[in-house]
């Protein structure tokens, strides 16, 4: 029996105890961190470097939220049995997921509005990007755009990209990614809460 089949059988037999065991293992949190790292590297390597698509203000905020998920995953993977690390890590991960989803939805709405003209888009007429700023404001006043300008300095307009895959743009795929993060994080959070109360 392969690993996936074994995990599915374990979950099917007793869902909450299975989730409780999984959240106590390092691999779950490394997987979450790895997924966030993949999204970050895709944004920088494929879109920004290979396709020469400049990130907008909302894009760098979305990257920030992915960094939060990455840091949270690494923190919880250090010692999955530490309740303090688990509380801090889950709080940071949920912040990253929720805020990232909100920024992605906002970017998707701007993209849709900018491309709704008959047979064209608002950028072709010299407009667009009005909702964006070149001076981002990160939480806690962090000057990330000064520390890591390639990653966090917005140089493009919001909704300006024309990239699509299977009829969906980057914002659509970010919404899908955050939806998956939400489901997975919700499951392991439930497992963690179950493990806490099951011990009492």
C-alpha cells in the first residue's frame, strides 16, 4: 500500500484522530512551507524574470502573504510538538491565507474591470493602474520594498497583465491557491484542536 492510500485509509477510518496525528508531524508543515515557496519562486522566476512582467502593488502584498505562510510552516516544522510555536505559526499562517485571499480577490476585480472594454482594455488607452501605488505599505511599517526591491518593490500596474492559462489569469490562480491553503490549514487546525482536547 503506497503512502497516499495508507493516509486516505487512516483518515477514512478515524478523521479527527488522523488529522491530530498529521498536524504533529514535521512533514505537513514542510509541505505547506514548500507550497508557499513554490508560489514565490514562480512569481519571481517565471513571471517577473522569464516573462518580464513587473509586479504591481497588490502582487507584492500577495507575495508578502505567501512569505507569512512560508515562515509559519518553517516555524511549526522546527518543533511540531511545541504548542507555543503552533499557536504563533497557525496565527501567522491564517493571517497570510486570509489576507492573501482578500488581496487576490481585489486584484481579480481590478483585472476584470480593466479588461471589460469592448474588444480592448483600459491599458491600451493609457489608463489603468489607478488603484496601484509605487509606495507599498506593509504591515508593521516594514520597508520590504527597500530591503528586497526585486521581490517587494511594485513596478507594474494592477490588473495590467494579459497572461492567462485555461482562461484564467494570475489573480484567479491565486484565489485557487488560497482556497486550497484554507482547506488544508482548516483541516490541520481542527486536528490540532482535537489533539488538545483529546488529551484532557
